[in-house]
C-alpha cells in the first residue's frame, strides 16, 4: 500500500511538471524560467535544491558518528554558501543577464577559461546527482521489502525525474520544487513531533544528545584538526558558489531584489531545518536502541527509514517517504538540468555557433537525457559509497578549479586571463598531487589546491605586468644645454 502511494505521488509530480512545461518556448525559458520567478519561488527552489538525500539520510548518519563537528561541510558550509551567494555574488551576476555561470568566465577571461571551468562544473555534478540516484534506489528497495533491487530502484527514480525535467527545464523544476518543499517541511515537522513524543519528549532527546557529546562543534585545539576542520567547512561553502544550479536560481529571479534575498533566506532556512533529521536520528537511539546500534554498524543511512517503517503508524510512513522523495526529486531534477545547460551553451556551441534557438533547446534536452544515463551508470558503479561522501567530494573540484577565477574576476580588477589559467592549472594540479601523495593525510588536499589557485591567479596576473615594466628601457634625463 505504501509503495502504491509513493508511485501515485511520483505520477502526480510528473503531471505537475509536464503542466509547467507548457511555459517553455525557448532556451531562456528552459534554462532560467525566462527570468520570471518571484522571491518566494526563489526561496523554495533554492531550499529544495539544497535539501536532498544527503540532508535526510547522510547528515543524520554523520551526526551520530561525529556530532555537529562531523557535519560542518553540510549543512553549515552548504547553507553559508547560499548566504554568501546572495550577499556578494547574486547582484553582480544578475545584472550581467547571462544564461550560464560559464558565460561569465568567457566574458571576463575568454574561451579557454570558459571551457575549462565548464568541464570542472559539469564533472562536479556526477557525485551530487549520483547521491540522489543512490537514495532513490534505497527508497524503492526498502519500500518493496527487497523485491525491487537498488539498481532497479535507481532506474525507476531517474525515469520519474526525467519525465518532466526533459520537457520543462527550470520551469518544471521550480514549480515542482515549490510543491515538494511544502510536503517536505510539513512531513518532517510532523514526524519530528511524533518521534519526540515516542522518545519521551523533545527535552529528553536533547538531553540525550548532550550526554553523548553530539553538540560538540569545534575541533580539538591542535593545528592539524583545526586545519582539516576549516578545509571541510569551505569545501561546500566556497566550492558550491561557482555552480550552475545556484546561478540558475539567481538568474531565474524576476528582480535583483529576489535574486539577492532569495538565496540568503533559503540558506538560513536550510541550516535551521537540517536539524530536524538530526533530531529524528537522536530520537531513534532512544526509541529503538538495539536496532539503531546494529544499523549504525551496517548502514547508518537506514536508521531513519527503519524507525519510520517499524515504529510509526502508516500515516507517518506516508509523510516520511513523501518528504524524503520530495527532497531527493527536487535536488536530482535541478542537478540533472544544470550541467546539461552548461554543456549546450558553453561547449557544444563552440562547434555549432550558428544554431537556431529551437535547435539549441533540442540539444539541451538531448544532453539532459545523456547526462542522466551517465549519472545512472556512475551511481550503480559507486553503489555502497556513503551518500554524504558522494556529495562532499563533488565540491572539491570547483573549489580548487573554478572559485578563484570567479571571485577574483568580480572583485579584483587586475585579474587577467593568464592569471585565471594559472589558477585553474595550479589549483587542480596541486589538489590531485596531494590526493595521490601521503601529504594529503597531513594537510587537506582541497585547501592546498585552493591556496595554489589563489597563488596562481596573483602570480599569473601580476608577473607579466612586472616583467613588462622591468624591460621598459629608462629614458635618459633631458639635459638643459644652457
């Protein structure tokens, strides 16, 4: 019965998405909803995109293992990213009326950086989308009692998302996000109240979490732990900024006000509401201590689904899985769309610059389909990798390769194309070197890559100017013949 209701819910969201697809007439409608979304929809689509499978399943698992210190990347880093986007990036980018974030790299630094950063951004989505696909497979596997395998569940989930994203693009994503966020918030809020009562009250749950030292946030006061803590914090905080899905929400706004305030409100709401799944998993430790202890050793991501299925009435099960599917589908649809638009606009157009808007729209849809197939294959091959790790690892690539050219291009007038090239090459190169060598265990690879990227930008931008100045011959002083 529960699986049947889930399938009905999927069909309803598909119908809503397809209805919203009627608004799509050109590539601008498909990529950024024609820049027509009001503030409340920017807030909901931003929140819903961030609130994915890692928030409902991944964060609680990491919270139980390491407390708040273990989830510094997400939700704290991820939510702060949205706040930073609204405060420092949204206004500047919105006024440039671009279609993709990579368009900015072309306008500021030229084609080479445009293509390089496009590839970096596209690559980073593999891990994030794979996390959502993995969660979809897990949901169908659990709901069917194992009758549907995890890979088959992944296929079903991807097809259900493709059914409307393929046709409606950003319009379908934004409208379904709005509805799915309402279901998500109401569903998890009701379940949290119910679980708290089952555990003996919210105060008992909080007291239990305090006794287990789960609210410990700061690292041990030694240099190595503090450096790794800082590196974890900035991975999503800064690495998520040069991302197409964030940029799409900014550019989809109907005004600068909506573009700047929407991410800030969405980011604050995300950080606050991410505590709900953490509260639920702490409640599970009180409600079913033995089962939870076993699941923590086997697969911590199954703690919440097991709590709901085994200890809660049918109505709560419907609410939970409706909320979970809302979280997964909203994130997955956005992250399938973003790299596909980037590929069409910033890579494919290099080969077909004179294509009509209708042809480009068709290319975007074909790319969504092909990228979905690639993500599905990758997710099946990476089966068994924790959802949280899939997501956090994905953001190291844009952090070391695309963040510095973006921020320096916007805020440092002396940044040059040579500097941007050096930033990308050194950032990626040093990051890969630290990952391959033992040094990465002593100093975080993503922080080393970020510092190298900044160094490359400064040296690459200033060195040619300095060399030019030193080679300019000095003119002799004029001598007065008198």
